[in-house]
């Protein structure tokens, strides 16, 4: 706890300012999103040394923002889009989305504009394949109005326009505490950019849309055929990830702590495997969250929160996308909401939201296995980690 109290003091002298850290050839810049109900002030830009696995605790920049819980970088890394996960009862009760310009020389962030997400607790965003639209998932904790998918045009200058389309669907109502209304948790595009997949924890479905802004700029999404993928009752789909070759996909299901494996072709997902992260364990162990694949496509990493607080490592069958468990490792903290493999592939950084820390763990890029802990950095309520590559 003592280290945790020191962290905000380190931040205080750096708000909105550039640091004077010397960058080495092994340095990358790391962006950290967070929740701001406590001591965190927003987005932190830090140096990460990929030769040692160390995050420099002195920030290069701190951007004041309310609950910037999810960060989306453009492909060229000239823009950053942030969901401000606000809602009723919070300091700012209005869900918002912010756009930032990234200086190509030093990666400094500057605000372009901010718009309303027209929903409560926006928890995720992603860009369309062509970068013309941002898909925002309004989770909405409360039953009324429930969760929605919002579509926002993005200008060539990075400026966000107001929401042009919204979508919502009936909930499954299987779990009376968590599924009485829609809760859109994430939305991503297919590898070819022609389809959009929206994962609704409240509906136990993935909703599928065709994306064609040229045909109708005001309504770029239309339901695909089939329009949804049914998942087990009470499973609570969260995040979907496509394989690098676009032939397979994996989905974390938060409430059942499972990973579904799919074959993918032309807008259609066909389930081929179901993997339990907490088989035979109590419900308190079941809270699947993030998933990421290694750059070589050989390994999949999945976080399970609850009382389990583990990172699971799977080998990926290149032909089928099927998963074989290799390792379960403690995250040495509480509530690993997100994590990220560093650009060198030698480390995994874990955002332990409830224990207020980022844990850095060694990774063997040949076996995929996780090794010793090299750093525990105090950080109030971290929620997302994104690396900016050298330019």
C-alpha cells in the first residue's frame, strides 16, 4: 500500500508535460488507460525498456480524462480514440468518446475533440478496417436503457462526428442479476473489413452486421445473414479475436469462464471447440476477460479474474485454431482486466485493476510459457495497455 500512495505524487509534477527521459534503442512508449474514481487522473504515457522489462515510473505525459478505460490506436498510430466509461452516479454521468492526435516525433497526445456516446458506460471501441468509423460498445450497467452499439464517423483529421447509428437487441434474461437487458461489451471488424461482430453479454449472442458505408453513409451497418451467433445460456460473451490468417476466431465468455473457438468464413462463425478456464471451480472463479495471441500466431493468452486471478497460456493448432492448455499462472494481483504482450515478445504486462498495479512477467517466445515477475508498478485502477511502436 505504501508504494501505491507514492504513485499519485510521481504523477503530480508531470500533468500535461513532457518528461526528459532519454530513450534507448530498446525503448517503446506505453499508454495506460484507467478508472478515475480513485487517485488516477486519466491516461498515462510511459517509457518501457524491452531489454529489461522495466516500465519507467516517471511519466512522459499525463492526460486528464474521466474514466478512459479503453484505448484504440489507429493503424498508422497518428490517432488515439478513448472511451470515457462514465454513467449515472459518477462524477461525469455522461458516456463520452475522445479523439487525440499523436505527435509522430515524440508521441505526445493532444485532444482533437470529444463527443457523447449516447449510452452509459462505453467500455470498448474499435475502428473499421478502412478507419472511417469508430464502433463504440455502450455496456450500460443498469437495465434501463441497457446497452447499445454506437457508430461514429471519423474524419481524415481524426475528428469524431456525432453518432449516426445505434443498435440494440433483446437480452437473454437467463441471469436475473446481469442479463435483464443488453450489455454490449465489445465490437470488432472481420479481417477483410466487410463485417462487424458485436458481443452482447446480456443477450448471450454475437450480432453480425455487414459494413458498407458507401451504400448508406447514415446507416453503414445492416444485419447480416445469419444476423447472430447463439452462445450457451448465461455464458456472457465479452471479447472476440480473429487469428492472423482470418480463418479462425476465439471468444471469451465472461460469466461461464470459457473460450469458444470458431472457424470463420464470409461473415459466418462456426463453433468447433469450447474450452473451460475454471472447470469444476466455484462461480467466484469465473470471470473471463482479455485474450491476445502472440505475434507468431502460435500461442493464445487469456485472463480469468474473479478469485482465480490467473493468466492461461494455450498452444494454437495452426490448422484448426484449437487450443491446448500449457500453463496457468497467477497474475500476482486482483482483477486482471487487460494485458499486453510487449513488441519484443519477451514480456507480458498485466493490468491488475483492483490491486492497483501493472505486473510485468517474462515470456519465452519459443515455448510461450510465462516466467518470473520482473516488476510490479503501482498504478491506480489500470484498465488497458497499448504500446506505441517506433516511427
